[in-house]
C-alpha cells in the first residue's frame, strides 16, 4: 500500500499548478468562465430569451439577464425534469439534487449536468485531496479506506419514465464515481445510498468498523452519530481504538466550531486533521487551503461564475450586484452564481465575507433567510456560532446542536429577547455563566445587538433551554428530515422552528 500511497500522492499534487494559475489570475479566469457558459448555452431556450448571442461583456450579461431565485427558476427546472431538452443547458440532464429545504418548506430540485458533475463536483473532490497532500506530504491518505457519509437517491417525481433520478448531492456524486474511487471508499454503495437513516446508521457501523479507515467525509452532525454507534458496538472509548490510522475529517454543510470539542473527545489525537469544504447542491465553491486557517479558497475554474449582492442591498427591488473584482474585505455578501448546470444569476441563499483578495478567500457567514433581525440587532449565523463556541469552551460543555429565535414584544411594557434551545452531550459546569458568556460574546462581536441590549433597553438577556442529546434528532425525524444533508436551522426570524422543538421538551 505504501507504493500506491506514494503514486496517488504524486498524481494529486500535479493539480497545484492549475490552482496557482487561478490564484494569480482570478479575474481573467472568471471572465473566461462566463464567456464559455454564455457560448455553451446561447442556443438554449433560456439563452435565446435573454439574448446570449449579443452578450459581449459582463456589463451586457448583468443588463440582459435578471436575477433569479428558486421560485423564478422553477418553471425551467420542472420542464427539464419532465424531459424537455435544451431549456437551460444544451445537454440532457438526468440528475437533480434535492435540497434539504432549509430556506423553504418545499423541496427544491437543482439540475446537475454531466459537466457540473465532472468539472465542478468531481474536480472539487480531487482538489480537496490535492491541497491536503500538498499541505501534508507525510500523509498516508491512500493507504486505507475513505469513509463517505451521504444521502440517498429516489425517482424523479416529474418523470414517470425513470430517465432521471433525484437525491442528495452526496448520493449523486457517489453513484457516479469512477470504479477506482469506489474501490477506495467505504461502505458499499448499496449501504451508503439507503434511504431509511436509522437502519442505515446501524448497517454502516457494522459494515465499516473492521475496515482500515484513514479519512472521513461528511456532515459533522451525522458523522458523530455514526462514530458513537461504532464505539458502542465495539466497546471502544474513542474511535482511534477502532481506526488507529485515521488522520483527517473532510467536513462541510455546517460550521465546525461548535463541534470541535466533541470531535476531540471522539478522536483524542493532536495529529488528527480537519479540513473544511464548501460544497452545495448547486456547486462546489471553496476549500480550506491553509492548515492553520479557517478561511476557504474560492475555487474559480469549476465552471461557475460568481457575483455578489452587498447585504445592505438585499431587500431592494433592484439591488446592486458586483463581480469578483469589486468585492471588499470584511463585508457581508449574498452569493449569486451562474453554473454549468444551467443556473443563471441564481441567488443561492448563502452569505459570505472575504477575508483575503490576493488570493480570494472567504468565510461562510450564514443564510439570507437564517438570521435574527426582529429588533434591528442583525444577528447572523456566524455571530451565533462564535458565541456558542466561546461559551461552551469556557464552561467545559460539549454541544451537539442549537437553534434560536426572537421572543416578540407582548404588550406595551414588554421587551424582546432571544430564545435558544441548546443541546449538549456534556452540560456546562455553570448554566448561568454559559448564558452570560453567550450574551457577552454576541455584544462584543455585534454592535447592533449590543446597542439593543444596552441596559436592556430593547432586548432582555437571552432565554436558554439546556437540553440533553436526542431532542433535535427527534424533531428532525418528526419533520421527515432525518439524515443526509439535512441540518438544523441555526437561526430564524420567526418562531416556526423553535416552537416545534419546544413542544418536544
């Protein structure tokens, strides 16, 4: 296996030259991507309608093509799902990624063309490995198995002929992986794509616990559930007793900060590495390229053209939209993408801020619809996760999940507040101190929140429910959202989610 590891490491390192190219020439690479996308789709129904053949510049593109959200793209996507060709992309599309539905209750189906699969999602996976082995030349990554925790596939609800499939993007990727990758991963494809999550966890645990697992890829929440089940079966104190050669966890979908302490308990080794990716149903966007940084390198040559809406413009009927070269450090932007899967100026619903422009690196700050701004406090997911992490570390707590929402005024003399449900594997040493530190950290990092909390003028101190493990899993199961890439909404500006959770307490 040492020979195989050395050979595979050499292969993946060869990609680094191309990565350096878009780091050095980001604007030129992005312009080339836009020109290629327009040229590829100019004879599609969408391209003809929006005059793609007359577009000569980014200014033309921004003027002629409107912004789209999912509801506005739906007629094009549903026609494509019914088998219509050349609607949004010039090739047949047989795969549709089913959204977890955290921005809306309805299911969303994102087209995944063969080009987006190969030139975006697969390329992103290969680059993740390239960056990893470049940072850690002593890695034994290819000496054992890679554990992939994904979702499931199902039939296309709009096409009864069975020509297309829908499912989590992770399941679509797994189903289409080349044979050599299938050989290197675990569990078996049949097990990995099971739809009944509780049965799947049990079968996965028993199938993979005797393997030599070297790396894990998945969402932190469900990875924890699987590792705990394996440890229970094996009677192990930690997962290294089962997999002594485990060296890296490639994670995404939710911020990792609140989970760090729990993973250190499950994998108690200073040599264990963690690497974040930003891979969504709509595309593979960014990868952590530096070992000691939480910033993500924006991947600019995956067939995706990026635009950004400053968040202060978000609610405007005709918001200002800017290309990559116009972004500023530290500002919060809503992400807009044009892709080789047939999405055009699509508002994905994520927010980011740039931490570097040479090269372009970002942090994910939250969702355009996942925030609390009931009283002008403008608390975003990034704020909440930082506050939760700080409070947990200071009180020795281990968090598994949380959600928060506003408590609205009740009468002329009442004040607002934020209500939290925080789930723990190990409770804080002092609940009052945890609550104080959460509130204090939010005040330190968010001046709007601090202003509303000043002398309790508009906001009272947060109300926190300290609950044991299992509550959020029970809630997700009740909503039919258990497993896969489904995740608990961190923040909501309404009480839709938190009131459902509170009923279970």
